[in-house]
């Protein structure tokens, strides 16, 4: 009996689908062919940088990755190794002296010191002063001592010739993140020891870049900087935008400012410190911070602080790649991943109503938030017992409770986006709000 071509095709599709979802107790089929297919998709993914404009293409690639099947435990090591080879095959840094970023949207200059000599962390020092005033060299003179703490010093410049930008510009933020990725491709990086610090305009940059990307960092320091807070002339009170401070859950911060700073008012720093105090009271042990305010008309560092002491304090901090609690206020449309949370379509927003509070204890995850549409949970093998059901409770309601399988899309996305061997996710749980 001969099958018609159409029926044959349908049969093959059904067979492939049945292989993609293993029965209870069965190991999913996965061999070299499947790994090669996933590597090919990773190569394609690498051509689409993590930008909102390329999200559709990246999402399509991730969907095709999951179509390959599910990854058995015995194949994970080989799959991870193959994907990291792709992730590290991208642009690299010259690694010393003055360098030019490979990031096409902003091919900015930056200086590197202390690279090489084994596995090290990264210290990013952000300069003060506007275009034509500050640059990476001035930041290096201020924060260069970080290289004595087993860290690679990175000192970028926030503007290009004939182009006026600041650390708060989206292309400059992505430029700094691109430099971190270049370093991860070039050297052995301790991804649990990455720091951002700045003074004056650089302090504003540390607030902006450091807080929006706090999940990547071990500590942040903002000195004599501002947050674009809004001051009510009638009451004198200042409101700090959402999408920043709450993200510091698990990421320590050191803030300094003079009370009569003649260049950058102290109000924003005070409000950030006040918000951190309130968050630390709500979540003890999660919002470690130091705030030192000097007295007088001064735009420098208060007595008892200064770059040396701040660097020493920061260098003692370590990032926890899988914290038990994550708090995230999505505000950057280019940032889909934050620790073990994922957002399919984050929007540019400064509203605290977007706050997500997520906790994880073994195989139980609890999410709370007013707007969780498009949010997913990313999990690693070390976070859960994959032989037992995982339960996800959303705003008091159980929305998921079953055995999870290793999804190629989760592994591919986490490796390609963060190039971080300390934080590889194998599972992704999607749900509708």
C-alpha cells in the first residue's frame, strides 16, 4: 500500500511532534543532528543584536529552536558548550589601551587597563563632564585603582566627535553593554564581579545604566549624580522615576553627595537613599546600601569616602546569579531578561505599576504584580528538582503545576544574550496573565 505524498508529509510531521514531547520516564531524542540545528539557529540569532527593532526576528528563531525538541539531561553539557562557542565567536575587544566599540549604533571609544592574567571581574568607570570636557581618560584617572582588585578597568567615553550624547542616551547604554559582551568573548571573566561607578555626569550614568541592568552587576556606585527626579515647587518634594531603584534587590549600592553641591542638586540622591531605606525595611537583607552626605558647597567626594574606599567596598560584593527573590520594574524596551525573569515585550516606562516581585523556593515560584502579561520564568537545573512538578502561583492563583522540560529556546537565549557561564537557563515557563 502506497501512501499519498500529502499523507506521508502529515505522518512525518506527527512523528516529529511526538518525538519533541517525550512520554513520562522517556529520555527525549537528541543527537548531533539536533545540536547542529540549534547551533545554526544560534549563528542566525547572533546576527540580530538585542534591540527592540530586532525582537521579531529573534522571537522567530527561538520558536524554531523549540521545534527541534527537548534536551535530555545527558546532552546538556554538549549543547551548552556548543552554544558558548557560538556566543564567544562574535566581536572581541583589542583588550588594552584605547579601543573602539564594535557596536554599530555607537562605535564609541573606551580605555582598558589590567586585562589578562587569569580570570578577572570588570570595573566600569564612567566619566563626568559633558561633550568635550570629560572622557574615558579622566575616568581612568579617577577609578583606575580598581585594577589592583583583580578587575579589568574599562573607561568609556559617552560621546562621539560632532555628536552630543550622555550616559542616559539609549545608544550609549547599549554601547556600554556591548563592551561588556566584547570582554566576555575575549577574556575569562568572573561574571559575578562586574561593577559600575561614576562621579557627576558619570554618577548620573551609574544611576541610569547600573540600576536598569542591576541583575548583571555585583555593585553600583553613584557619586554627585542625578536621576532626572521631578521636584514639586510647592512642597519641595522630589519624585524619582520608576524602573530603577527597585531593581537593586540583591545588588548593593554606594551613594555619596554634598548637601550644597553647586552643580548637581542633592535631592535625587536623598530620594534614592530614602527609597532604598524603605525597600530594605520591606525586604530585609535585599537592599544593602551606603549613603554618605557631606556638608558644604562641594562637588567632590565627602570626607571618609573617595574612589579608593568606594572601590574597596564594591570589590567585596559578589553577584548571586540565582537569587531567591527578584524585583524588577521593566523600563528598557531592549532588555528582555532580568535575572531569572523574562518579559516578551517590555516597554519604555517609568511607572512603578510595572513592578514584578518574584520569589523561588525549590519548585515553587510566586509572582506578584499589576501587569504580568508577557512575563515568563527562566529556571536552571540547579534551581529546581526537574523530576518533580514546578508550581507557579500568580497573584495568589496557581497558573502552572507540572514537570518542566529543557527548552532549546531557553538555553539559546540565555547564553547568547548574557554570555554568562554562571547563569545558564534550561527551562522557560510561559503563562498568560
